[in-house]
């Protein structure tokens, strides 16, 4: 491994950030283990923790997906720094798309809680708003994931597709949860 490890790439796939060898090799694994510990701990402090048992399998799927994605990114970084340069974008975007597909399919089963899911003031206030918002959000994230995977066919616009689909979906979800809540209040 070089003394300065490439650790960040721009949207064109060019290296634009470096770290020392130690941090380049160990920062992402440390963050990944820290996140795993946090995900293990969160259900214990959730004010509505009784709900976690009803969606434990989906919660575990989300955790495993995050850990696998971060491990994959770390592996790509190590391979690149070992002297095998490649277009990182072509490997990251499809895996990110798959991650959003898995996340979307898991979100339909998530019950109201304070840590996982589309947590807006309106979804946290109502089980009905939570469930309807998550049904729509799950489909939007799955569709966004498919579009992100397919964006590899048009690499020039791949990051634009990623940004528009994920940000657009998230904005729609927030607005939808607000509208549902207002309807429920009337």
C-alpha cells in the first residue's frame, strides 16, 4: 500500500482525496464496526421499542446491507490502492442501486420507531401515516434503485440520476407524510 492512500473520488471517477496509510486502511472498518454497535444498541433505547420485535428481520436486513455495502466500498478502495486502477463509479453506482432496492423492500415491514425509516414529525405521530408513507417510500426507493443501476448505461448522467431519484423520492415522501397527517387531522 502507498503511504498516501486514495480515499475519495469525484463524480468523474478521479481521485481527489488522500489519507495516511493507517486511516486509509482502517477508518471505514472502524466506522462500520461502530455503526454495527450503534444498530445493536438503538432498539434498547427506542421509546417505542416494543415495535422492534415485529420488524426485527427487516431491521437486520438493513443492518447487514449497510455493513456489506461499506465492506464492498472498502474492498474497492483497497484494490485500487494496490495498483489496480479502475472506474470506481462503474462499481459503486450499481451496488448503491441494489442497496436502495433492498432498503425499499425492507421498509414496508418497518413499524413506527424513532431510529429506522422515514421519520418525520407526521409519521412519528401516527401509525396510519407511518404505514402509508412507508408503502409509498418503499416503492419509490425500489424504483430509484433500479434507475440508479440502469444509470450505468449512461455514465455521463449516472450521478445526476442518483441525485434526482434519491432526493426527489425523499422530498416526495416528506410532502406525502405531511399531506396524510393533515388529512387525518381533519
